[in-house]
C-alpha cells in the first residue's frame, strides 16, 4: 500500500497543510506521557504530517507544553511545520476566557511560550463568544497578524452567520479576515460542514481543519463489544462523551460499515478517515492517537481514498442513511 502524503491548500490561502494532521485533545499532556507523545508525533512527521493542532484548554496547557518539548528535542525545521493554538477556555479568571482583545493577545502569547516558538501559523477562536463583539475579536487577531507572530486566524464551531459577520467587519475596516474553520466532521456528524458552511466555501473559499474523524474511535469498531480498558471512553473524566457516542444507533451504523471496509481491504478507521478526505471542502483531517501504531494505521487511509469510487460512496451513503443496514 502506498501512503504518500498529499498537501492541500488551506481554503483559498497559499498555506499547504498535509491531508492528515495530528491533534492533542485528550491524549498529549493528559492520557499519555511524553514518550507516547513523541512516538505519535514522530510517526506522523515521518509520514509527511506537517500540521500539529493545539489549544490552550487541552490538558490545561499541558498538551502544548508536551508538543513543544517534542519539537525542541527533535529539532524539526520550523518552516516545515504548521502549528496552531485555539483560544477560548484559558483559565479561571473572568479575563482568562472568551475572545476579548485582552484574552486573545494574552492567551496567544501564552501559547507561544508553551510551544516554545516565536510565531504560530494558525490561531482559532475555539467557540463563538456571546460576550465579545465580533469586531473586537477581529481587531485583536489583526493585531497579532500585523505583529508577525500569527499567520492565519480562524474559527471553530462558529455559525456561518457569525463567520460572515467577521468577513464583513474585516472588509469594512481593512482588517485581516478569517481563513479557516475547525468543525467536527465525520460519517456521523455532517450537516454543519456539508450544508450550513456551503456558502462560506463558495463565497470565501473558507478552509477547514476537521476534527474527530473517528468520532473519538467509535468508527474504528473498537467499541463494538464494550469499552476496552485502555481506550478514550474508559477515561472517567469523559463519561459525558461515552453516553453521547455509545448510543445503540451509533454503534449499529459503525458495525454496518465493517463489510464495506473488508471489501476494500482496509480497516474501519481507514475507511472513516478516507471518507472525510473525499470531501473537497476538507483541507486537512485532524486525527488523534494515543499510540504510534494508530498513526501508522491511520496514515494508510491515504491509499484508500482513490478506491472510494462513486459506487462505493453510494454504498456508504446507504449505510449512513440507514437504508441498507
Ligand atoms: P478521532 O475521532 O480520530 O479520535 C482519536 C482517538 O481514537 C485516539 O486518541 C484513539 O483513542 C482512537 N484511535 C485513533 N486511531 C485509532 C485506530 N486506528 N484504531 C482504534 N482506535 C483509534 O479524533 P479526535 O477526537 O482525537 O480529534 C482529533 C483532533 O481534533 C484533536 O486531537 C484536536 O486537536 C481536534 N479537536 C478539535 C475540537 C474543536 O472543538 N475544535 C474538538 C475535538 C477535537 P484511544 O486509543 O484512547 O481509544
């Protein structure tokens, strides 16, 4: 199986992101230690992954600290990397959260220190902030871009209407508009990216760095027969996620995809990731991994993409719509 990495433009921007990227939610700085973090990042890097995704909230800052230590130790060329942070849930004080000018600037500089870098490529507004005017956030992001410490800013789980407002404010005031959104997108959660965001792709060429391609592992089939002890949904702090994801209908959909994966000669995880890559509005699929073997398995999804012919996609659609289960 060939697994050569491809690079896509981040929407209309000139920046190229690897089709598969690696994120740090739950895993780095929390569920797993520095050894596993380094093993996963190295396996990804060696497979051609250039984008590593962080957030101030992940393991309360420990995720970015852990990834920063790996970058320092490995000495990978900074120009070959695309690094991100996400701001919104920064801490306990009233000004350590949200998207105010104060928290955007302070939170961003704290992320630079955790990553141990002079600049970051991407900074996302991790959620919309109803307590800050969008114009204030756009102005703060513009300051960072003009200072040269940030290259592109974007949104995560914003409504299309709020993104449109950000574009309008940027245009009217000659400020830097957003470049990309970070939405959930997988075989189980599709509407926002496929329907609500369609005008953003058409009008603005908005990029996307999509998250949870395996629905936290459910689409790999690992939860078919219960919750394995060493898995995400066995972590007591993620009980809320377990309840949401292990619904009988969800598990039935995941199981029904098994014969399709088998026919293609791939694992269910590879099928789920390849399916995300078939969508041209996906700039990069952010994967997650608690061990390097998962990274190795997941990058092989690249070789499955060409096998997802219109006929195979129609069969998958039948399963997802519940018409051929
Ligand atoms: P996935 O849905 O791909 O889930 C990843 C988890 O699934 C792994 O940590 C691992 O968990 C398990 N897994 C991975 N590969 C396999 C495999 N081949 N076989 C079996 N199990 C596997 O992605 P995430 O939910 O982690 O999301 C990816 C990234 O997206 C995050 O790290 C983060 O950077 C970003 N994100 C952004 C959000 C936002 O609001 N903007 C929200 C959530 C994520 P285990 O081994 O422990 O079971």
